[in-house]
């Protein structure tokens, strides 16, 4: 599956390769920042909560108000990768340059996330994921990268 995560206003749209919107990610601000992933009918699927930003960002993906996946950045510069752990899965989102990430789920590579900079300076995220492995929460990985590395990557 090929999708694009595109910043729009305070949130993001998620489009397929035919530019059809398949998800919307909206920012809610109450007691911190929360990004909620909605399907096209407006149903809330998952949320992303930044727990700590800065040198080693830490974020949480939530499903039904329960922690689903914890994301911890190893380093912003030397090893710009995220280790993610959930109840039934682990991910390593590995990069050498903060722009292109390999998605490794339970020790198997399942896709890539590439950061592209538009002429306007905005960043978009192209995701290519094995169709058999795709899950609804994956676009939130791109939002986590944008919140963690976006300003550095614009420079």
C-alpha cells in the first residue's frame, strides 16, 4: 500500500496514490497535544500523544483510551530511530538521516517512510507498506516523525 501523509492546517490528511483521502488526523489541545486519526466517516480510530519532545522524543499511540504502542526515540542525530513496543508487537523505525525510515515489525522489514520537502518548505511523508501488513495506525508514525524531526528536516 502506498499512502501520503500531508500536513493540512493544524492536522494532516492521509491520501492513497490516487489522491483519495482515506484518513484525517486532527489536532486536539487539552492537557497537551493529541492527534486523533479518523476514518473518512469521521470515526475516531487511534490517538497519538507526545509524552516528551526534545532530545529523545517519547510518544504513545492510544486505542479506546488504553495505551496501544509506546514509541521511544533512540537519538535525534547519531541513531535517529524509534523503538516501539506494544502488547503483541514491536517495531524498529530505523533511519540514518531522519528522512528515510525502514519499518521493521517483529524483526521483519514491512515498509518505508520517506520525508519529502515541497517547494513551499512543507514536509510530506510517503509510506510504502506491504499490503498484508498494513494497519490503520501506521500514518501516526509519520506524525511522530514530523513532531520529532520536522523542524530539523526543514533546515
